[in-house]
């Protein structure tokens, strides 16, 4: 054995003893435990416990397997249809409501969980980011970690100079050579891809020393998430993917791009009442109320066959415009009341930014009515709160003529 073997075994044994009390005992020394402690603190600051995150993940994993049969695959693709339910997924929301209650969850929390999930992914990337801005680097610089092993040095040199043998040397040589053409290449621990020539270098063997490129099928090449070449032609995206992008643009306040996508979908007639309701929400938050009202009227005219939650959205908009203009809202309010009282609600529409935006334009009672209707639409337990609003209390439930 080499001279340092005995000391290495001492450290190894000490770590095994610490793992008996993981994750707390290794929360400043092992990579996964450091990240977990950070993620727990990050989630707690946003109102989520680690147990709630695990419960949501389990629920979404189960729903993913169901929605895969409809062509919707993966958690990222599933979240948007659940946040903006359609007829395709509405039955799942009703079906899983008892399971959510057993776990102490509610659909109204799903948008917040979706945001937290994305933030945790971003934090995960930033944790390992090279350079002074990486989270791990900052923690190490602030001396809050205990991962260093006495006698281990030359770390800065090792970061620049790979071992003399094996794939690390080959990878380093190639990255230095190919870095000037970033749009054409992608690199991971196990491969390097030439996106332009559809060739790949297999680095799955840790002891690889030879540069051997092989041709791969274009359909098997992943897209490059970091660089976009406008000159390259891209395949036509599905309408569902475009609506997902529009949602992300909306929550990230890229309203111009969101409007462009939604208007494209509307021209193509894709789930028209639903798409137009999204467009109306975006027009309201950008202070184009007359245009938003026209869009709601067009969506109402096209509502035949639309899911009940989409019809309820349109009624909500009608009540909103009526309150804003001081007109009679008894008919749309009565229809919406009949809908809320007579159906199992599963709406988790992202309305909070718009509610916050329109609040200064409404009186206190009008705002409370709109907010409480939205809350009760998402959570049955909130329904009794509406009885304190006179307009709601005095309104008779109405069916459509």
C-alpha cells in the first residue's frame, strides 16, 4: 500500500461513522448533504417543508405515468397542464384530490411548488458552477464547510491541469481546442457531440486516450440549451409546447412573447376558449382592458364544449368587467355561483399577479368578491367565506339559458 493509505483509511472510517447520523452529521462535509441542507432552508423560506416537497414529487410521478398515455411526458411537461387544466387532465385533478388531502396537499399550492421546483433546479446548477460565483465556492470561501482533508493540496493546479492519463486529459485537450466554436459542440462527462456534423466522441471509458469520432443519427442528438443559431431550421413545435412557453413567459413578465404565442395559437384555433382566457389575463395585466374584454367575449362565443373550469374563468372575467364598469353582474355572478356550488372545483389557475395588479382599480368589496371566488374555486373550504359578501349572498344561482 502507498504511504498515505493508513491515513486515508482513518478518514474513511470517520466518515462512515458520521454517516450513521446523516444527513445532519455530514451537512458541511459531503456534497449531497450540503446541498440538501441548503435546499431545505431555501424551501422553508418559501413555505415548503422537505416532507411536502417529497409528497408533491410522489404525486407528480404517479400523474406522469397516467399522462404519458396522452403523449405528455416528464414532470416539466406535466406541470403546465395541471396548472392550466384542460379536458385532457381535468379528470386527473378530481381523481387525485383525495390523495392530496391525505398528504395535506391542495392543488392551489401547485403553482408555488412549480416555481420552487424550478428555483431548486437553478440552485443545483449554481451550486456546482465553476468560478467565484458558484454557491459551493462561496460557502467554502466563507469557511462554513468542513470538507477539507489535511495534506490534500495543489487543488488550484488540478483545476487547470488534468491527470496525465485517461479521458480527463483527452477531454481537456478537446475542450480547449473546440471552445471557440461553442454553437457546434456539447460536452458531458461521458461524451462530446458535434451538433453540426452529427458525430460523437464516446468518453464512457474512464481510460479512453484516443480521439475516435463516430456518426450518429440526427434525431438522437439533444438540442443545445445554451446557444441558439437562428440560421438553423427548427421543427414545428406542438401547440401544447407553445402554450407551456407562453405560460413561462407570462410568469417571467415577458408579456410581448407570451402574447405572440397566444395569438398564434388563437389563429390556429387551438383550444380557443382556454387560449383566449390566457390572452385576456395577459392583456389585463398590461392595462389593455377594452381589448381584453373583446377577447373574453370572443372566448364566450366559442365556449361550446369547453371544460367547466374554462367556462368558469370566462364568467369570472365577466363579473370583473361588470364590477369595474359599475354595471349589473347578477347574471354572470349567478352562473358562476351555480358552477362553484355544483361542481368539484379543481382550478389552480395563476391569477394572483393579475389580482394584485387590478386591486387599485376596484373597491374593497368588489376586490374581496373576486379574490374569494377565485380562492373558493380552488379550495372548497374557502366557499363559506363568500357569504359575508352581500352581492354573493343575495345572488341566486343561475343556469345557462
